[in-house]
């Protein structure tokens, strides 16, 4: 069974950090090397199956938009992309100046004696994530354009989705602690674990303030710049936000989110479509948490922060990767691992540090995702009304 059923995974990872910090020196170096080798192997294994996961989630997610009005789908997908894109860039423009200042100084990690792996066994990747993403989009769009002839496609897509969920929830979920443990031990052996724990607690505060502040400001602007109205709409979304925080599942919060959105919208039926359809695509909390953590990791490992051009490439691929969201703690970080490697040049320990730290931040990120669903529903309603008025004016 998944560790999450026994113990809150972020809390479990936090315990691993603390236990390794205090008792890591008592672990024999040969055992440390073996655990580090296991983590490297598991990293390669997870990355190897990523194309299949990305393809399955994207294909199924877009195919399941079928049945809604074409106008609704044509508004939903670009709006999701624009909202996620805006989240990435807001995090970038706020975080880079802070990381370059004394307000949010992140210490550089200067490893002591490096921990060598006891053995190395690399696993080749079958296809690239880009190709998997493109094929997933293509089959999803084909399925939506040929509604009357997609019974077979629907069945195949459902089987792919079931297989992908099995891999995520029954396999990856169970090996995540072991996957992260080897890299935590490596950081402890190289005298960098203390710095990570100290500095990244400050980062948690930044992620919380920036994500919640951004979304509350969004609701404030969308509701006529009335603070009392914005607070009222936030209160309506609060049950879903709390479920997301304590349950670390935006999917589990969908019923409460729909109920809160119905209170916030003029047309209640919009909530029934927008919230479930965008739940796995529109993840604003991740759009803040992942780049902020990634940028801080770059500082910690002595990398230069990315230029605007470099981050633009990351944000474009990141928006596309959001259609392949993984429904486990740390799932988004796993999906984004190849992007950090290919675009920013992250090493294995850097990728795993992002995953481990992101899992610690998961309650905040997930609750922010739910908050973002509520804000997005209001944005969709206003955009849909505007498109309707524009269409009506042109037909006169």
C-alpha cells in the first residue's frame, strides 16, 4: 500500500531529513554508497517511464473534454495555458531579485568529501518526453474532433490511464521515500543538509505569501476591486482549500471546490464543467512552488540564475507539462525533472533536491492549486461572457 495511507508523505520526508541529519554520521560509508546507488537507479527508472505517463495523462485529459461545447473547450485550453504561463513568470520576476538580495539569501552548497556511488546502472529512455507530449495532444484533439467514431479510442485511452495511475500510485508512490533517501544521505555526507533545512524554511514563507497573494489579488481584480467581495469569495473556497492542505489532493477537494465556485459564479453550471476539466491542468500553486524551489537550488549549487530567454523556454515547456500532472505527492516535480535537466542543466542530486523539497511544500502548493481553481472559474465565466457578447455583436 502507498506510504501516504500510513503517514503524511511530506511529514515522512521531513522525518527522513531530521533523522539523517542527526544520525547520518553513524551510517557506514559503504551502506551510504549503496543507498545512493539505489537512488540513482530509481531516478533513471522513473524518468524512463515518464514518456508513457505524460502521453497517457495528456491523451486522457484532453479526450475527456469531449461532450462540452466547442466554444467552452476552445476558451478553456488557451485560458489554462495563459494562467499557468502568468504564474511561472510572476514567480520568476519576484524570486530572482530576492535571491540576489540579502532578504532571501540562499547559501551556496560547498560539498566536503564527495560520496561516490557503489555501482551505476543507467536505464536508456525509450522516447523523449517531447514526442510523448505531442502524440498525447494529437490523439486527444483527434478524439474531440471525431466524437462519433471514438469508442475504441476512449477504451484504449482509459486503459492507458489505468496503467499510468497504477505505475504512479502503486509503484512510484511506494519507492519515493527510498528514492529520496539516498540523495538526503549524500547531502548529509557532504555537509550540505544543514544549509538546506535552514535556508529552505525561508523559502516556504516566500512560496506561501507569493502564491496566496497572487490569487487573492486575482479574485480582487476579477470581482470589481472590492475587498469585501474578494474576502467573501475566498471564504466560499476555504473548505476546498483546507481539504487540499490537509489531504494534499486537489482531486479530493473537487466537490467542495465546485460547491464554493457555484456560490461565487453567476452561472452555477460553469463550475460543473470548469473545475473537473481544469483540475489536473491548471495548477497555479505548482507554477509558483516549482520555479521558486528550482531557482533556489541553482543558487545553492553555484549555478547562475537563468536569463529571461532561458526561463521563457522553461515556461513554454512547463505550460505543456501541466497537461500531464501526476496525482501523487511530488508528482509534478517528477514530471518536471527532465525540464530541469535539459533546460537548466540540473544534476541528479539537484533534481532529487527539488523533488524532496517540493514534497515538503506539497500541502501549501496543493491548497494553492485549489485556490487557483476558484480564481480560474471566475476568470473563465467572465471570458466566456465576453466571447458571447462579442459573437452576438458581430452577428447583428
